[in-house]
C-alpha cells in the first residue's frame, strides 16, 4: 500500500494527474478491470483510462469496430459491469476516462450492426441511411459490398450464391435471405424467389433488385461508394455532423457522464470527421449539459513536426504522440546519425533497394496509396468537383501525396494547401494548370469537395507514412513511431525544454505517452534500440553477422527485422513471425497483403526461425552487451514522461519492461496478479531500506513508476513550472535535468558514451539551495551544486524534492 495520502473517493473530476490505459475485452472485461482498481490506486494512478466500451463486433479485442451505439458491449461486461467498475474506481479514488469512436462503425459482420443491416435491407429508404456517408448516386442507388472471391458473374455462374424466401430468423430476414459461403444478407421486399435456389438466372434477377451490389473484393479500390476508416472497408464512416446522428450515437456516452460512470472522454480519430472543431464544440456542450460541469476531453491527433494543435478546439489536448516523439529523441545520440545513414546506404546498395530522402520516400508511398487503395476516395472527389478539371484524378493524387500534415481545417490552414500545390507542381509540372484549378476550388470551405478533401488527406498520410514508409525507413527503428518524424534524428536538451515549456503554457492537461495500443514498438524496445545510435559501427558488425546466418535478400528489411528481434528479445517465435509478416506486407516492397510473395516470405520466416537456432548465440551475446544501457534509457524516458508537463499515461503493464511489438502484440494479456505482488513486495522492501537493482525483473521500473505517479497525484503543488536545470562539467551532455517547482528530475543520457569516458567525473547539477530528498530512494542531499556521481549512485535517474516542501505535505 502507498504510505502517502490518497485523494478523496471521487478523485479529481476535472483533469487527471495521470492515467492508466486498460484494454477492455471479453478476456479482460469490466469486472476484471474493477478488480485491479485498488492496484491502480496503490501504483499511484489518478484516472483509469478504458478502451472503447460500446458494443463491438463479436470477438473484437480492440473495440474500435462499434456495431451498436446504444449499449455497453455484453462481451465487455455490459451496463451492469460498467456500474460495478465505476463503483470500484470511486472507492479507490480513481477518475474514469473512456475512449469513444465517433468516426465509424463496424460492418464486418453486418447482421450485428442493426443500422447497417437496415440499410442493406431497405437502401435509401432506411431510417438509418443518413447515418452512413454513402454516395448513392454513384452506386446506382445501391451500396457496394466487396466480399466475393471473383467477379459477380463468375460466382453466380458457379452456383456459389443461394437465395431463399424462407429463413430461420424472420426478424433479420423478413423478405428472404442470400447466402455466399459464411456470408448472409437480407433480401429486399418483393425480391425473393419462389423457392431456395442457386440457379444462375434466378440469382441474377434477385441480385439486380437488391439495395446492395455484391462485388469482387478487389473492386473496393475503385468502386467503393461509402466513406470508411482509412482503407478498412469493414469500418463505415458515420455522419456525426448531422444533429440527429450525433444525438443517436452519443446518447449512451452522455448517460455515462450524467450518471457519474465516466469523467472524461478520449475521442478517436477526430480528423476523419467532416468538421472536427464543430464536433468538439457540440460534444463539449452536450457533456456540460449531462454533467453540469466541463468535461475533460482528449483527441487522438497526430501532429507533424512543428505543427500545433488547433487552438480553437475544445479539448484538453492530444493523447501524447507528440510528447512521445520528443522524449524518444532526447535519448538518441546525434553522433550516430551519419554512421547509421552509411549503414543504411550500404544495405540498399548491396541488395538493390532504392534510397532517397525521407520526404521523397513518403511522397512515393503516399502516391502509391492514392493510386491503389484510395482510388475510390479520389474518384469521389472528382465526382464532387463543381466544374470539370483536366486530369483531376492524377492531380488530386499528387496533391494528397504532397500534403504536409494530416489535414487542414478551412478556413484555417489554407497555407498547407498552398504548400502542397507548390510541391506538387514542382514534382509534376505537367499538372500545373490542373493543380492551380484544384487549389482555387479547394480553398473554398463551403464546397463539398473541399470538405471531403480534408477528410481524405488523413487516410493517405496514415497509410502512406505510418503503415508503409515506417516499415521501409529502417536505419533506426525507434524513430519510426506513431506521431514521429524519422527525419528528426535527435533532440538537444535545450530543444526538449523549449517543447515542454510550450506544452505547459498551451496544453497543460494534455496526455503524454510512451506506449499505446497503436505504437509500433513498446517503449522499452525503443529504448534498447536507441543504444544502437551510440554504437553504430558495432551494430553494423553484428548485423552483418546476423545476415550471414539468415537474410531475406532485402538489406533494409533485414535491418528492420533483426532490430525487432534484438529489441524485443527474449521473444517467442510466434510473436516475431507475426511481426515479420505484418511489417513486410505493410512495407509493400518485397511482398504485400493482396499479392504475397511466397519466396520472400519463406526467407523471412526462415530468418525468424534462425533467431532461435544458429543466430541465437550472437543475439544473446549482443543483447547482454546492450541491455543494461537500454534499461538506463528506459528509466530515463519513463521518469521524464512521468514528471514532465502534461498528464502521463501508463499503458497497461508498462510499469514493468514493455517489450511489445506492433498490434496485436501490444494488446497481449497483462499479468496484474504478478504486478500486484511485486508492488506489495517492493513497498515492503523499500520500507526496510532494500532498493531493487536495475535488472531483467523490471522492479526498478516499477519503483520509479509508482513513486513518480504517487507524487504527481498526491502533491500536484510540487509540479507547477518547467525550468531547465543546469548541468555543468565534462559529462554534462550525458544528463538532462528540469525543475518543476519543488521537484527536480535528473536522468542519464547516452550511457554507453558515459561509460566509455569513465563516468561523471566532477559533473554536477545546479540545484536550489537547501536540502532535497530523492523520492525514488529516500536519500538526502544538501542542495546547491551537487555532483551527479552522488545523486545517481544507485539509479541512473533521480526525483529530487525540496525537503521542507515534502515535510510540509506529510504533516498535513
């Protein structure tokens, strides 16, 4: 148990001091979550942060494929379990933040989504037709359903579709049913045959009378006529900009706020909405009416390097990808950039893989997305033009490839459109007149095409950069993370301090993150990979040795995959095989999702197998060589995140070492019983003066996480400013320190170089005069100019609190 005072049972209902993300699903439902609320309290958490709760597609582990907006998912425990969770959270003094998904609904199992099912059944005449963003005119009054294994005529001729006037469930199929293997669809009124049949002539006649058109699955790229989430055809865009749709999709969510079941909301992918700012205004007003007070609202918004969150949005800030990029780069040694670039160039030359700058790469990958899986969205933009434009589709694709941020919010952000137009004209001067014409049209926010264009830039950016280029740009995997710009290799302490001062001034309650359900690599994988920037020549030697054992024949991808092995080691074969397949297919260079290359994937899986056979001695040796340095990076990044401006989020389980790879690996079950025991044992040991070592157990990370969280929760008065704290002496570049008011964070940087130079020497940190106590170890120092070799004698980090302020708080 924590020895510090707890907040009142209601928690801080305005803004959290910290959050802890829990992935709610069938195997860890709301009752399981209720059972760990006391552990979260003891850890020092302020608010519990829940993944989406509305009814999702059966078996969904993530919950972003909502099928019923009117109820809590029964697989996640249902409304009764939410009430029990809320009661447990209140008893533990926790606030509650819930993830919501306004942009889309799941339709992979259409019968589970009553709204979508009714659209299939009744078409434009459905009471729910307005809920989905469907271009009925383009579809000839029918919505495309691309689920066939071949073109429609071939499937019908083969007798693979059966139609029947009778079914076992007349409530779902009031007018008959159509079946295609495991798929079932309702027949429109008056369209059923006299008897069940797969006769091609009858099936053709029945199909022609439906409100949907079955099609070969590959045709989605060209013929899809509804908006979706990114390129996921099974997630249909929802029109929450319509007042009646907003009310229908948010009634249950507002009930949670009204009844005290939630205190705040995390909004998934607002950039997909027609008017994100307008949506946030409506949500803020509805939430205020429900709660009788303002509501803490965060947005999942990826900001490009140097981009600011729209200041007029009614939000407490983002979910912290921007902070994650800043913290990661603080622990990357800039001295390694040139050598890693040379290694990358050598790998490309040896295996014939084209190189180029990051900006050119993302232009290539974004253009590829525009020319392939986003063709249907571009075709819709062309249809929306108020007047014809020559070569419009080509010009739209080029503009989307050149757009520098996720989206603009006209009338604000016209400069982004101008920049994209200029870049596109430079790359494609032949399209100059068409681009100029489009810019004139797209700068008018009153036009449908302008609004839709702003909804399309995000999917092209996400699929082209995060889901493609990040798997091709492989010189240092820790830099290719969600929200990060890998062209920015590192960040100086001064740059970091400036970023935190800006955060504190502009968005003091924004979330900060190190791991999420979307990160490509867990925080401690990235921390270990950051060591490679300190030893690029040694890494090149090790990589050459590993590739001599097993290679895919694609040098940059070998580097990516062997980094994953090294970063996540020890990992299980199934985890690494799954990562390899996803990474290779997302990169879409040597293989892909639609047309896998059997030969390449065989070599790829052989590489993973080799990691557990012939390559294992080399892996074990190298991981042993760098793991301690990786832990030092990890502890530094964690303490910085937990104590810097903003509200830190601890992703489930990451209070111990977090060595997950990309989803779904990062949603694996968490052993909370183990963590509960470890925390109790740790508290008992610390009370006896027995501090844990920095080792593979992760107990040192648990110590730092729990002590920092408790202090942030119980003593917010210690964290009010952000001032750089001077570090002086020969090894000053190896430390970062900042003063938060009455607490000072000190963390080690570039530990390999520090070891090589023989340690801290006389390097000192300039503390305020007066005694301070390290909240992590209980050790006392006299303040003023204090040598780092003393402060960091036990751990590579310290959290120094002014002794009189600490004693003042304990005496309250």
